[in-house]
């Protein structure tokens, strides 16, 4: 155990205990011999300083199942701030868990990669969400979110109303491939659409990997699968995962009034859903999909 205040010190001893008033649990306290500050064992968990801890898993499952933050607060009978506070904390926990998952799993040899576009506040402020998915298993491995300029008819209106908008696409792609380094094999196959932005990054970060390019396809309306042309979709595992993300996160659903106001909140929500998605694919008992800090 490392002191959370001076970070480097491991000279820690027990310093009594206390009974938590919210649920009656006895918690151990510790004292750092370097900085002399005290802390409890709950300092490292997602429940730290949360009073209604019994709501945590319900909030986690609801936000990853197509429920908006406002409606989640109404259903559980709490303030909206309580849900928003948990979103950031759960996002950080899920990001940590995803990093541990990448380090501990077997090396990936087949990868699907693309970007999902959404917006913050208005369509004049678009965002890109780069997501890497393992082929066949559909496990989400890495996520990055960034701002991009508006395109098409909205470009001039966006510049006039909100000024020049930075393009963070390059930073997002670099972040994705940096995250993937620890879980990729030396040789493999990566599938993308025909975007011209991907080949330079693949040559730089995935040397020795084969790059398969396939044209992007538009999704079919529900119930009209018989009318889909072209047969098997080479990027099916990626597009299917993207469809699940849009269905699972209310702010990403088509024709919704639940929009993102801050890209950092969108990133937290995506990390939450990614961990929920991976848990769902691995868990045999779907009734107990809970979030916890993996060490």
C-alpha cells in the first residue's frame, strides 16, 4: 500500500478504525510515517466519501443501459448532482480497469478500428470518438475523444457563431495507438475503412501489421435486414459494437435531446460503457455486472 498523499512512501502503519455511519461497516485507518497524514482503506475505492453507496451499482448499470442522467436521478430518487459526480468517478475507475485488462490479457492479433462522430451542445461543435475493437470477440480495447471542426454546410455557420475550432483528431489517433501498444502482438491484421488519415499511424505504430481497407457501409433500419445489399460486412464486429454503444449511451442515441456538454464527460461515459460491455461479454451471470477497482 502506498500513501495517497505523498504517493512514494510505503512506510504505513495501522491507526485504529471507525464505524461508517451510512452502512455500519468497520473501516481500518492508517498513518503514513513520512508525511504523518492519516487515511482509511476506503480512500482507494470508488465509494470514497459517497453517502448512498448502495446506489452505485444501480447507477453504473443504468447509465450503460440507455438511461439518461436526469431519468436515472428520478428513478433512484436522488439529486442530478449525485449522478453526475458518480459518472466522473466511475469513468476514472473504468479507465483504470481497462488499462489493467490490456496488460493482463493475451496479445491481440486481429483489430478493427474506426471513429464515431457526435457533437457537444450543437452539431456546429462536432466531436470524434476513436474506438479500437478486437475482431470477433468485440471487446473494446481503447478509446479517445477530441474536438474536430464542422464539415459541409455547417462549417461556415460554426466559424461565424463559435469561431475557429481546433482539430484534435491527430491527438486522438496517437492516444489510441499508444494505449494499444501493451496488448498487441508483433504481427497481425488491422481492418479500417477508406479514411486517408489511418495509414500513416498504422505504419508508425503497427509496423509488421497488415492493413485491410474496406469501404464503410451504412447501417440497416431495424427489421429490414432482408433489404441489405452487399452480403457480409467486413467491419461487422466494429459496426455492431458501435450500434450497441449508441443504444447503450443515451447521449449518443440518434435523434435524442440528451447531448454532451463537455467532452471529458463523454469520455467518462464511454469508458464506463466499454467496461460494462467487456464485463457483459465475459460474464456468465448477466444479473451481477458490477463495477469495482481492479488492482
